[in-house]
C-alpha cells in the first residue's frame, strides 16, 4: 500500500465549482436556512401565545425520551410497510445530514480529517444510507399510490415532498458518479463509493472528461437548488415534525397515563373559565404539541370512537386545532364540535400510539371542562353528575344502601375490623349494579377463602369521582376525592384492593394529588398473588374456549396484563384464545370517559365491535376485570350475531366457580 495512503486517499470538494459559484452556493444555503429559521420562529411565536409553561423540566426525562422515542423510534416499531419505510427514511436522513455536516467541518474547519480509512468508511456509509433513503422514498410513494390507508391523509404536498426527497437522493448519487468519472478515481478507492462506482462503470463509460465535468456542474446545481428548496419547505409540510417531534417528545410533561391535571379555584378566579375556550387557553407545551403531528393516522386507526362511526378522530382534533393556531387562535368550540368531544371514551389508545407523544386526552379533557363550565351538558350524563353530587354515587341510590350487595356474606367493615390489612374498595358499580354486585360477592368469598384480613368502608365509601373527572366536572371530582381521602386517612388505610380498574386508576394515580398515598391493587393482582402463594386454588378449567377482554384502565393505562390471565389459568389452558387486540393494545368496550352514562344509537356502540372480535375467537366465555366492561360486553353480546352463546364473566367469578373448595362446599354462589 502506498505509504502516503492516509493523506492521499481523499476526495476533492468544490473541485469543479468556480469560486464565485461557491459564494453563490453559500449565499443560497444561508438564505434558505434563514427562511427555515424564520418560519420556525413564527411557529414558536404561535406557541408563546398559550398559557405559560406546561413543559417537562427534568433534563434526565428529556434525554431518556429522546433516546427511546426520537432516536430508537420505539412507537414506530411494527411489522408494517409504514414502519419499514419510516425507518429507512429516518436513518437515511439522519446519516446523510450528519455526513454532509462532517464534510463541511472537515473542509472549512481547522482540522482536515477527511482522508485515509476514515474517508473510505465515510463513503461506504453514505452510499449505504443513501440507498436506504431512496428505497424509503420509493416505498412511501408505493404506499401512497397503491395502499391508500385513509387515516394517513393524501394531498399534493405529500407527493411534492417525496418527489423532492427522491430527487435529492438520485442527484446526490449522480453528482458522486460524475465527480468520480472526471477525477479518474483509482478502482480500489472507487469501490468504497459503491453506488457512484456502479453508475460510473455502467452508464458513464466512454464519456469524455470535459462532458462529465459539464454534466457534474449542472447536476450539482440541481442538487443544490433542491437542498435549498427542501429547507424552505420544511415548516410548511409534514416534515416539520423532524423539528417539532423531538421538541414535543422531550418536553411533554411526565405523569402517569390516565392522570389528568387538577384545576384550582385560584385559576378559575383568575381566568374566569374552567377549561379551554379559546385556543390560546391551552398551555404553551400543548400548542407546541399540535405542530408535532406528522399526520400518520396511527391515533385514528386505534380510536374506538372513530371505528364505531362517531364524529371523533383524534388526528383531526389535533390538525383542526393546529389550523386554528395558524389563524392566530379563536373559539375552539367553533372548530371542534361538542359531540366530537363527548364521543371520546378516554381509552388512551391514541396517546399510546402517537409516535411524538401528543396528549390527545388532555386536549379533549380541557375542552370538555369548558363545556361543563358553560353548562353545555344535558340528558343522562348531566343527571349522572347531579347524582354524584347529591347521592355520592352515579346510580342515584341512597348511599346508605351501599352494603346491600353483601347481604348474608358477613363482610367485615372498617369499624368492625379496624386492624384490616387490605381495604376492599368496592366501587359504585359493584355496590349498586345487580350484575356487578355478583363480582363483589365473588371477590369477598375468595378473600375469605384465602384468609385475607380485609374490610370494606360500607356507607363511608363514596364515588371516587372518576366519571365526573372524565366527563369534565373537575370540581365535583375534587369534592369526592377530598372526602374519600379524608375517610381513607382517618382509617389509616395503607393497602387498597378493588375490582374496578377506574377506581384503581383514580385511587392510585390521582388521589396523590390530594394527599392520598396508598398501595393500590386491582383484585386480579391480589388474587394472582394468593394463587401463587397457594392460598387459593386455580381449579381446573372447563373445556369451553375462553378469551379475555383487557380493560383499558387496567392493561393500557396501568400496565397490568398478566394477573388477569393468571387468575383464569390462561398460561396453562389450551382452550385459551387471545383476541387480535389484547394486552396493552386492547380495544375499548365503550364505557370509559363517562360514555357509560351517554345514550348512543345501537349501530354506534363500541361494545358491538369488541363483542364481534371476541366471538370471532370461537370463545364461549369472555373474561374481564371491570364492572363497566362486564356490562358493555354483555350488551354487545346481546346484539352481536352468535353472542347469545357467549357468557361474559369477571375473573373473580371464574376463579370462584372453578375452585375446588367451591365445588366441595357446594353452597357458595357460582358465576351465572
Ligand atoms: S382516548 Fe380513545 S376514544 Fe378518545 S380520542 Fe383517543 S382513542 Fe379515541
Ligand atoms: S396525533 Fe400523533 S398519532 Fe395522530 S396523526 Fe398526529 S402524529 Fe400521528
């Protein structure tokens, strides 16, 4: 090898470009970058019109999120064409941008490191990722042309952007090949610039040096103009997300999914409103988040309200608000209709899917709060709120009836058994709804069977306020939360177990906002522990196929997907069948977000879709772990074809019915 290899193996930069052209080049780049910065600054000014703050402040969180969601693109990973092409485009874009920047630094900076082995590997890397970038563009065009996923959205700007990106990739390789041709690169070195060498050796043989130089100059200018045009158009198409996406990913406030932000009376007195009425009532971080949307449609694909034909698409909520922001703001209710806001089940599927971490539920909740403040809710859900206010439960029953479900079971109360280990938080559904009462009874029987030291609050328990908070009546929620926290703290409660995922979420994630810190378990989790400790027997499964519907606020929001399966013996049951949408990717039953209390036409019921999905597994039993899912799925089965043969049961009912002890005693209630 030539001893001067390390210094001689390099490429020329601007070799074919006259000095005056280089000045034009730098002026063009500076101007286009200037326009880019100016346009981003205009977006920045739009965000600044919002209420101050809302940003995550921890640099550790920023860094972690940027690594996981921006760099590793955790939310984009899927076995799909969209994920593949995005991966190719993203990696190609990032590597080509870094590579071009390094070349600029080496050429114009104090250290010239662009030679020798570094140069060779640089060339190979740039070629590999350049090819990835071009393939990504072609796949994106193919998807837009032949696999027109409706939620993706289609307009001429997307084709224009893809055309510019593809042209950038192709002209980049053409410039490389022509430069290699007129500089007569030695073959050994040329092979490292593989694509350029292939183009040169296949298409450019016989071309004179002079012609190659002229063609190089023309192609170089075309490439330069495309780069400048690309910079200028970034802020006006969906490519803006390369800037705003990472910004939103880093700065979205960190809090458990399913936790809403409390509103204070001081804020209401200061602003004269209870929620977001004008676009600029959103905080600055929320306004930034609107600009982060890349219109990928993942949120819409996951949305049960959209799937069931309701007038809600989380993507459209975001893009409509963004459009309003571009107009300088205005009344959000003129843009987002009331029925759109009420259609949300707050299942958090959209939030879970969004690759740039947009908080759709916070946006919707803030606008709902304003509707409540303006008295825009009527009918059954309004009555529900009234009943929570007057009777402390959404069913409108006297709270003194709260222990009616426990008749004959000799259930210990916090008064009769003050040294309890677990407080069994029954929840309003299990206390008052005849079907859900059976779940409370089954749970109590199992806890007794396992010898758990527990108690219930009885008449002292009131609604957690969850339906009020989701519907948008924040102060009604806070009234319930403060009363319940006081009761729980008076009884020195440390551990809570509940059969309701909504109570579980509120007690665990939202009561700390009001001074209530408890160790909260869903009954599936405690029952699974008791089975693991040998304190409860699983019993043998029957021969009928069974499936499980994961409640959103248990699986998706609180990450509990194994205990429910463990309780019904799914891991060892050859008859157990999983629905396509299961675990954290479950599909809502339609009851969340206060929708349990809304009337809706039969053809728009989410529960019908979910029931059909369950029936398609061939299961004869659908297990679940939520009194509201139990109700909705039962309704769904009643109207779905083949649903009349399918039983819907809570996991506690199934465990109780299967337990050996139950069979022996022959006196306990089984599940019906
Ligand atoms: S929370 Fe659920 S229902 Fe509401 S917009 Fe998101 S996906 Fe749709
Ligand atoms: S909000 Fe998020 S998931 Fe929905 S279209 Fe925009 S980027 Fe995609």
